C-alpha cells in the first residue's frame, strides 16, 4: 500500500512564487521541505514559521476549517496550536488556500519514550478540558470522528478481518464489547479528532503544542479521550484520567476509539513508518487495560 497520489505536486519553487506574490516580506527567508504527508505538504520558513499546503483536493476543506476556527479557539486552550499567522489564496497555478503557521520546536511525542510522556499527562488533560466545551451549530461536521460507535462498526469489522493486524480475534471481541457502551447524550463539544502521539510536540518535559486540527469537529468527547491509550502507558493513563471528569460509559467509548484509531495507524504503518510503534503501542494498551 502506498500513500495517495498527490492531486498536485507542490515544490519549493511554487511555494517561493506564492510567497513573493502574496507575502513578499517573508519571501527571502530560507525555505525547506520537512514533510510531504497524506494530505499536506509542509515547508519550514526561516526559523519560526512553516507553510502548509494541501496536496490533495479532499484536504482543502480540512485546512479551511483550521483557518476558520483555530484563531477563535487558540486563545482558550492554554497550549500552542497551529492557528495560521497568515493565510494564502490560490495563485501561481496553485488552486487552493494555504496557511503560514508558527513552527513549534520540540520533539514529536511518538518519537519520545512512553515513560517520558507521562510528564505531560496532566497538561494534556487540561488541554482537553479547555477544548471540550459546547460547540456552535456551524462547527465542522466529520463523518468518522465524534460519532456514535455504531457508525464506525462496519469499517472497524472490515479492518479486524483484514489479516493485517496481530491479535485480531482479541481485538474484535473487545470492540464488540466496547461498542455496546451507552451513546453520548450530552452536548456536542469541540474535538481535536485525531489524538495520537504524532500530533503532540513535547519540549523540556512539557506539552509544547498540539498539531493537526484537520479532523476538527464537534461530538462525543470520547474520541479525544482515546489519548489515554494512544499516548500513555498505565501510569500516565491514570494521571490523564484523573484530570478528566467523565463517566464509566465515556471511558469505555474512549477505549473503543483508541482501538479504532490505533488499528488504523497499524494498518497504514507501511505508509507512515514513523507511526508503526504508535499503532503497536495503542493495540497493546487497549488489550492490556482491565478498565
């Protein structure tokens, strides 16, 4: 399996032309490709900024959601997030909007030993408490995040029958048990939507930034609380859970979401090899937890 083919190849020459045309005061800064991902291309711009551009049309709406909502949410979150400091418009043969964001120095949490991640469990809980407030009716809709677990069942069952995962029988039995948890009956709250460790930046044993709000939506907070298993081991999870007010049913759904997101990471580990350990970690944690 390979990453999706880009709808448009984005290279440094194109980005430089866009900068000269739309943000000329930044155009003389050094420009370096740092990631050519599933949906977006990221170039570092000098020491303190980066340029993020969709490489596929399906990612455009996700970036527009970030541009629309992160400037409003960022001041309330207590942690740095990639709210755009400048926005770009189509031009120079590039057909979509794009963003210039702050560059956050530090280490991606998926590359940090799990025992060292424990130090940020309380901070991540505090971030989620600030984020998980009722969202307005016009919040972005996401068909695969924040939704009832039953909506995901067919896709998860197919994944668990794919032959690509270890311990599929155990995972299937656990999924069938957890998806029976009562559905969320509270207000739809703001969600990050993709709470795995590659979306966290750590620096000096602190949570420096939370990245990639492309899945930003509103719904069941259990989706984000999956971080308890995706990011932490048992001691870290205990600290994280102690910092969140949630009932037993919500934590059951959160564990189901950890299974769903963790197995997705594991299935696509050949595309994103840097996440291979994260997928294995998530599966191990959801199966080992007796909660």
